[in-house]
């Protein structure tokens, strides 16, 4: 499953899950629960309606009630099983990668970190960081709809970000592109750290950035 399909299926699963839990929900609240912009949530909602996964029932006072169709429940079950099968392997590899990365940070006095990208990896990284003496200042993610993630602030622009000793790539959508963006902003790729689980070779990424 490539990254674009993975992201699309994950957002579809999140939308179906939110609607199953509470169909009496505004699109704005739906977007907030999914952690995406309102327009993107609306796009996915329309796709699910078109595919026959979700139906819309008009309610009083110009409100709408969303509910899953039998096809929608089946798709939610399929997607849940699909992600569950890969989640344990991903979690194990992420923990191993982050343990090595955090050990390196502590050994080199890089105590203040800024994550780059809200994702499952960012969630694991935040939880594991609590077991260390490192401080996570927040997460840079201009595309995320929420203001915070697991109690840490989300920064939409670089000028809003606090200074950090190291910047950890935690985005899953396009980690190589994110690495290049962060390295370009800092003018210093040495402070951009990449967990091994992402499969990016920093030296190659630096060469591509400079090229």
C-alpha cells in the first residue's frame, strides 16, 4: 500500500469511525475529530456518500444526521483489520528507532526537540519521550486542523515555532519532502533527525537538498 493510498484509507476510516460514534455532528466538528481542514473533511464525506458508505438524513433546524450504511460498516471493518495487521510491526520498528534517536539526543545534549508532522509516529514519539529527560516543545504541521496534539501545541508557521536543539521528522505523508523543508529553513541539516523507521538516508537527502 503506497503512502497516498495509506493516507486516503486512514482518513476514510477516521471519518467512518467518527460518524459511527456520533452521527449528529457538524462538518466542522467532524474535521476537528479527523484532524484535517474543513474542506478536506467535506471532500471525504462526499466521497463516502458517493460510494454508498454514508447516508445523510435531514433533521430539523437545517441540520443533518449522518449514518453508516451496511456497506459502510463492512468497509470500516475491512479498513480496521487492514491497519491493525500492520500497526504492531510499525509500532515495534518505531519504538526501536526512537529509542536510538533519543539516546543520541541525550548523549549529545540535544534536550529540546521539535517534532515535524502530526502522525501515528508522532504519537508514539511523544509517548516514548515521556520516559526520557527530553522536552518536546511542540509539533510543526501547517496542514493539521487542530491546535494541539496529545497536549503539545501545533505550530502552523515557522515563525511561531520555539527554538529547539533538534528537529525530528515525524510526518508520514512525505517525510523526504519534510526533511528538505526543515533543512532548508534551518540552513543546517545536522539538526534534522530522522527515525530509522522512515527509511530515509539523511546523507542522500542532504545531497538532494543541496543539488
